[in-house]
C-alpha cells in the first residue's frame, strides 16, 4: 500500500511537471511567433520609410529649381534624411522619421509662396507619389503598433509573464506616436 501511494505521488509530480513544461513550451512558441510578427510589421514600415526617403531628393531638386533662397529648409531635409537612413533601431528610426516629417512639412509650405512650383507637372507627380507613400506609411505604422500591442499584451498576461521573463522576452515600447507638434491645436486666423 505504501508503494502504491509513493508511485501515485510520483505520478502526480510527473504529470504536474509535464503540464508546467507544456505550458512553458506553448507560451514560448507563441512569444516567438508574436515577436516575428512585430519584426515583420517593422520591416514593412522600414520599407515605406525608405521609399519616402528615396522620393525626397527628387522633390527637393524640383523645389530648388523654383526657390533658390530656401537653403535652410534644404539642409534641414538633407540632415533629417541622413539621420533616418543612418538610424539602426526602430526607436532611432522613429525619432529620425519625426524630424524628417517636420522638415518635409516646411518644404511643402514653400509651395504656397511659389505658384509656378504648384503648377509644375513634375512637382505635382512627386507630391502625389509622396502622398501615396505617406498613406502606405500610415497603414504600415498601424499594423506595426497593433503587432507590438498584441505581443506586449501576451507577454504581460499570467502565466506568460513568468515564462517571458525566463525566456528573455521584454515589453517593446517602440510604438509610433504622434509628435508633440501634431498634438498642438493649430492657430487659425481669418
């Protein structure tokens, strides 16, 4: 009878270990899949950011042909573009992208001062391409942010939070957020 109880206890321990081990393996596999989804979503954002960065030199050259005296805007764009192309991590690319957004916005404001530029067929084509790319970037950012949210939610839920810590998975805070300038209410005067 004592042997039977001992074997029963050992059996229960083995089953419990198998359940815990199975839970760990299952959670780790899901974390790997979610991490890969985040990386894939970031890759799509990165491709679209590079596409925009490739369009900018053509846009700048077109604008330069009409506006010789706006060198500060052109150098700001060149610096922001170089910063984005040299950035290596999602966080640094997001920060560089925010700088490029601001510089590009100032470039596009120049068109208001130059009616000939607005009527240029090449400028209008480039502006349309840029608008399409901005839409693609927006969609890619949305997918990326959702992938990060899904990953972060999963690794913070119990018992996944235990397994995530053991497996070396941590919260990813590399979200795209609206810049501080975008959060300010515009001042409109009539």
